[in-house]
């Protein structure tokens, strides 16, 4: 093989020429940046971690987590990153939450819908995929939202949740939300919690469904559109048919129509949260926050649907509608009426006489068990020593859900014990009817905001979290419901 001769001098000259060309190219890039950008402004390459001489480094630079990560949504992380004036968690570590918030604004709000605006001080989180616009409900986006919400609390331990609640809030008797009445606590067995099934974790709407009396009784939840107003037409009066003789005019009749309007009413909750929950966030703490927020909102919405007075931006509750059927107990008293078995069928008949379909009951647990204790007379009048009027169990294989007069009962301490008759001030009521005629309109997202401003929050090392739900409740036909009021069940 012939020998190869290398001209070292020529090679060194070529390398020197290349170095000189690279230097000139770098100077040109620097001059271009200085010409386009104001003085003191970094170039795009420098902002992203590269240099003018090494732009190839730019695609490899990433700050914070990958937005394509498979982890679930964490409200705690999101709240920690928006906390004003100083966040606990860098926003770069919460890209999943903020990407979802931005997408919820696009899907639900458009440019002007509902008054929500892009703002780093608040965020939108999905209430439930069933409340998304129709074009998104069966889309991959809806499936992704549901998956991320469930994944955020997939490994939550109920025992750890109770421990965190007791340690953080000091409620050794059980968990109770700030500002919540003891009678409405659903995690405290001694305060009625034994009557409510534990919540299924996941989407926020799922948590609402497990606690609301109206929804459990059959009320329909419908999504509010971006403009926050939904109108349903309804039939208020029927036409009349006449027998007419030959060659005589047909009498005219008018068909009555009306509307039921659902508008976005603001239901807000303010939670005082220890910062330890944010700093040491876990799936159990995340589930605790979701339970706390959605419980307050659910009970507030449900109570308004039952007993709302219709003023101060509050919906008008079913029992306060003027045209629902009213039944007075067959056993009256000056300070409160007593339960009477035959009134059950009087109430059912009043709804069916109104051409509605009776579907069920809502009452306090004590009221139902009072009915179950009623007995027929055996030997003498009013001795109540005969058979029980209502069967609790029919067959060994029957489900355990309670029935009264053949219709299911939703037990709830949402039904108040503050009705008044004479000197009786702790009376209650029974509500029955066609609960599928109740419409609950809800916007598909909850707006969250957080702050540490204020003497109390700073002194106690707390973050105050505000949640706003836009919702309304309406009744399609008032005559489809019946109430028996001022009952004493003690």
C-alpha cells in the first residue's frame, strides 16, 4: 500500500480559516440581536438557557414538570401556586393544573362567557364532565379530564383523611367543615354521618351527588351555557274540546304557555386552610380539600332548592312555591301536628290528582322512623297495639333502601326542624312528588382563588381559599309536589 503524505501546514491553515468564519458568524448573530432587541434585553436563546454561540442547546432546556405528565390534578398544588402575594409552590411545578384551567376557559367561556377572564390570581377547575358543552361530553378531552381528576385522589386513604382532619383542625369527634352546622356533618357518625354513604372520590360533581337530597331523590342536573342563562318552555294551560252542532261555529280556546328560566346565581364558600396541607400535600389531603369544598357548596345548593326564599340572589325553594299541594295532618295539635298513616296516601293522591307522577319522598330520618313505628288499633280505639302500618322489609333479598307507601324515601337532615305552629318552634315537614321535574342548572367549573392577606391568615399561617359555583334551581310544574308541614316527630 502506498504511503500517504499529510501536509500539516495546510491542515492548520484550514482549521484557522474555519475558526475565523465561526467567530465572524457569532459576531453577526450578536449584532442582529442587538439591532432587534432593546438594550439590556436577552435574546431568545439566552432566555431559554442557550447562548448566541450555542443555539442548539435551546430545544433541550425544560423548566419545571412536563405538561404531558400522567399525574392527576391536584387542587392543593394549584392553590399553592396561586397563593397571593407569595406562592408556596412554583407555578412551573403546576403546569398540568394551569393547562387544564386555560382549556376550561376556552371550552366553557369562550371570549366573554360568564365573566371569567384569564388571570393568574384565579383558576377554573372542572365540576363534572357531564356539565361540559354537548360537543365536548364524549370527546377525548372529557375522558382526559375525568381521568386526571380521579387520578388526583386515586390512592387516598380514608383513615389518613380522618387523621389529617383531626390533627389539622382539632376536631377529634370527627370532621366538620368551617362554618358548617353540626347537624349537617356527614363524616361524623354521631351527628348523622352514619346515615350517609361515604363519598366516591373523583370528579367534584360525583361528590355533590353523594350528599344532595334533591339529586338523590331524582332531580335533574343540566349544564348552564356560557352566557349563564337557560330557558325551558312549559305548558301552563290546556285547550278545551267542544261538541258542536251542524253549521255552528267552534268555540275557541287558548293554550297557556310559559317559561322556566335558570340563571347563573353565585354560590360561594370561603375555606381557611392550614398551609401544612399545601406544603405536604398528599392524596388524602387532596381528597380532604375536595370533600370540604364540595360539601359546603352541595349543602348550600341543596338547602336553597328545598327552602330558599327567592330573595338576595337565592333560588326559590320547592316548599315556598305558591301552587304546590298542601296537606294538613289528620292529627292536629296546637303546638304541632302528629304523624298519621293515612296522610301518606292523601299526599300521593294529591299529586296524582294534579296529573303528575308521584316518584318519592324527602324527609328527616326521624320522621321516617316515626312512620315505621305507627301501628293499627287492635282492641280499642287508639290503642295502637295491632300490626305495623308500614313494612320495613318485604323479602329477604330486597335492597335495604327505605320505602313509604311504595315509594323510595331520601332521608336528609337538610329538611329543617325550625317550622313554627303556636308554641312549637322545632317542627319539620314532609315533601313528596315528582322530583324529576326539578331542574338544577350548574356551570361546568368552579372558580378558585387563594390569598394570605389579612391579619388572621398571617398570624395563623393559613391560606384562605374561595370557591364560587354558578348555579340555579327551578321547578317545571309546581303542582307536581306536595308538603305536609308543622309536624312534630318527637
